[in-house]
């Protein structure tokens, strides 16, 4: 099944049931969210979102799970950025907001995402923003750690 179709089905499931679990494959939210983590999401309206929240957006048939930087209620836009991404995303229209990450399931633990990165996370995020090679090494090290 094509990725876009999977995203549409997942978005509809979230709208109908109010919650959704998805397994992460991307690296854009390192070190907050790692490939293989499962996200527990719930539907959200723009009024439910504040800067620092990790939210699910849909654009052009793709999902984006990124941190909210700011909301512009006058223009009905939300600015977001992946923790490991060098630049913010193009603004999302408020209607593209699908949900909010309530928990991250990682290694048998249920983690509520913090609205702010701690000092160590900010340092790692800064490194990962500058080097795809460093991101690949970090992901591989994390996978090896999980296996043991």
C-alpha cells in the first residue's frame, strides 16, 4: 500500500476514534523521538496546542511530527520544526493539524514528551542538525543499545 494512502487511512482513523498509535521511521525529531518508537496521539484543535508541544500535521499526503514553535491565530498558521532539522517547516495551516503526541512508547516505557529539551538534548540536537553522518551514527548506536 502506498505511503500516502496509509497516511490518509491513519488520519481518518484518528479523526473517527480520537486516538492513534503510529510507529516512527524518520529522524527529524531526534533526540526526542527515535526510529522504532511508537507515538500515542490524540486529536487536537489549534486551541489545544501551545509552543513546545509535539504535534502531528499532514501536508501533501505526508505526516510530519514536529515541535510547535508558535501559532499565528490571525493567519490560522502553526510554525513547527523537527528537533534535528536545521530550519523550521513552512507554516502549516491550522486545518493541517491532526493531533498531539501524548506519549512516546520506547523500550517498554511510556514517556510524556517535554515541551523543552534539556541541556544534553539541545547539544545533541544541535550536532544532529549540522551533520547527517552524526545522525546516522546516533541512530545506529541507539539501535544497538535497544538490542542489549
